[in-house]
C-alpha cells in the first residue's frame, strides 16, 4: 500500500503556512504602525535612500554636514520633550527655554563680561531650574501642563528681552569655534547629541529612575500603589527636560554665531513631531529618547529635501504637520489591524484543527 499522503493532507500544511505567513506579515505592519522604534528607523532609511532620486545632491557631503548640526539640536530638544510627553504632558515652553539658553551664553559674556565657561554653565542650568518650576506647578499644584508651559514661555521671552536689552549678542569665540568644528570629519554638535541620546537612553531603559518614569507614564495610580513617589519623579522629568533644552540652546547659539532673541520659536512643532515619530504616545507611557532623536534626524533631512525642491519655511511646517497627522492616524488604525490579524489567525487554526 502506498505511503504517499493524500492530496487533502498535502493541502493542509500549505494552507496553514500561507495563513501563518500572512499573519506574520500583518504583525510586521502592526509593529511599524503601533509606536515601535522600528517604524521611524525604516522611514529614515527610506528617506535617505530616496532623497538623491527626488533631489540630486541632497545627501552629498556638503548637505549632510550642514544638516547634521541642526538635527543634533533638534534631537537634544526632542529628548527633553520626550520626558514631558511620557508624563502625559506637552511642553510649550521649548521656544523660551532654547532662547533663554542662547541669550545667557551670548549676552552675559558680551554685555556683562562673564567668563565663557560660567555663561555656558548658567545657560544650561537655568532652563533646568525653570523646568523644575514647571514640574512643581504641574505635579504639586495640579495645573494643566499646557497652561503652565505656555505661561512660562511668555515669562521667559520677557526675561530674554530684559537680559539682552532688545539686542542679540554674538557667541563667544570658543563656543562658536567648538560648535562649527568637526572631529574626525563629524560635526561636534552631532557628537554631543549622540552622547546625550545614548546616556539618556541608557538611563531611561536600564536605571531605576527610567523604569519608574515609565511606570508613572503608563498609570499614575498603579505607580502610586507600587510605592513610587509620583510627584517627585514628575518634577525631576520636567527638570531634566529643561537641561536638554538648555544644552540645545547653547549649541544652537554657538553654531549660528549671533542667535536671534526668539531663535527657539520654530522648535515646538518639530520636537513634538520627533517624539511622536519616535513612538511615544501623546497619552504617555513607554517612550524612547533614542527613537525621538532618530525622528529628529528624519524631520531635519525631510526639511533639507523640501528646501532642495524650493519649498519655503511655511510649506515645510505644513509638511511636518502633515507627517505628524499621518502618523497619528496610522496608529489609530493599529488596533483594527490587530483585531483583523487575530480573526485571521483563529480562522487559520480552525482550518487546520
């Protein structure tokens, strides 16, 4: 008697394999759309791969070297915004924070004779202290983050006018030289950004502080039940966000040499977009500082590509807003994809059962 399997028996493994492969493909797409870091990495690689075909020379040596410093500044600022969004907030004081840091490290040297090292230190620390004030008002006083940070931004802009007397100053030679120089062909600003993101990423993922911030972002009641001092950690998150904005402002001031008084105005939407592109939900919870940095690189390259095509600043902002809206809508579709995949899996298992 023949031992070859019947046609019916042979069809079942084939059918099962097709169904499972379809399910795996669905799982891959869900991972790309559901807030994972994979999506922004794939999107960034595709953008750099397609840029030469869309605009010739957009990823050459000169364009990259001119783009990376601005990507670095945005990445550092986005790291700070990530900490706030993780705690279910939104920081609208980013423009004031960056501009305050830029004003302090330039005006205090040129107009008040401070040593460069002292001006830079104060420029980084002062936004951190302002961030702590934001955190206290949000976590202790219970004021909405939007209200607190928007009001604080107005206070900071007034402070900048007072410090500068209404006139921008020039960055110290040492700071400017460091910001425009390169190490082994790589811009120093980009190296600083990589270090900041790497250290922030390790702390966020591997340290007790990082894990507790994640627990709080996911569920405040659950974190409180676990004995985590929620208020303290929320205040700390805002403080570290301020330090990140300060560092970004100092690097930006050094690279632009003579920063405008309101040089941070264009950084609110890009920092939020970088955070969302990096996979952090606006409702808080699990976040990735490194992925937000990759989102900043994506947005900066996208801006450079659009400039190569002749788009002005207003059109670029519209494009950034469109990208942000598209990502949010796609993530809203992720639960539907998950339900569809589960139904297909049940049908596949029923077919081979």
